[in-house]
C-alpha cells in the first residue's frame, strides 16, 4: 500500500506541475495577445500602399516621413476606399472628387510636404494641419509659434463657433464635446503618433 501511495503522490505532483506549466503558458500568450489588441496597429490594408507612399515621398522630398504618412492614412481611412489619404478636399476643394487610390496618395503626400514646409518642419504642426488645413499654420504662427494640444483645441473651437453652418460638423470624439471643439479632430496628432510608434516598434 505504501508503494502505491508514493506512486500516486508522485503522479499527482507530475500532473499538477504539467497543469501549472500549461496555465502559465496560456496566461502568457493571452496577456501578449491582449497587449497587441490594446496597441494601435497599422492595418495590412494600409501597408499594401507602402511602395506607393515611398515613391511619392521620394518625389516630394519627404522620404524620411514614410511611417508618418502610413500612420496618417491609418487614421484617415484605415486604408479603405478609393481615397485612402482622404485628400480630395486639398485636391479640388470638396469631398469625394478623388476615386483613385494612387491619385489620393500622390495628392496626400504632396499636401503633407507642403504643410511640412509651411510649418517650418514642426512635424506635429504639419500633421495637425493636414487635418485642419493650412489656415491652422497661420493661426499658430500668429499666436504661440508652435504646435500644442491647447492651440489645436482653441483653433477647432473658434472655427466651429464661426462656421456659417455648424450642422456640417460633428464632434468626432466625446472628449471634444466638452470644449465645443467640433471642427476637425483635435486629437489627430496624438492618434497619428501612436500609429507611428507601433510601426517603429515593429522595425
């Protein structure tokens, strides 16, 4: 009986050890997966356009900003649709006039290069101006002289309050409602830079 008891105890210990090891591994994998889900990830739909973005980034002398442009596309459209850079307004003055992804990328990269130069290479100012329009650059230069989150909120609020037809705007984020800052996306820079960080970590 004693031998059988010792064998049973040993078997129980082995089984318990294996179960604990399985639980640890499963927990580790699950935690890693949750971390990945929490991180803002640039989609494959966006990454498929990387060669085109690189091409036009070279053409417009912003080759060092490919990750930024990919991140901007992710924030704009997630790589979906015929105008993945959402650059119709800068191209023709209205939404929906671009229906070709390559033209969208060409115009988007060109417009970003223009905002970057106009912003004296203040990257955050250039990124936010892609969303707000170049008028934001003039607004900043006449006030603080550089990009801040507060000035983005102030500009959005002023533009919204002075809009002839406020109904064409809607607060993209709940946080913007408290400021009545419903023109554009006041947290555009933050979102884009989060995507840039995720791309940097992959490299």
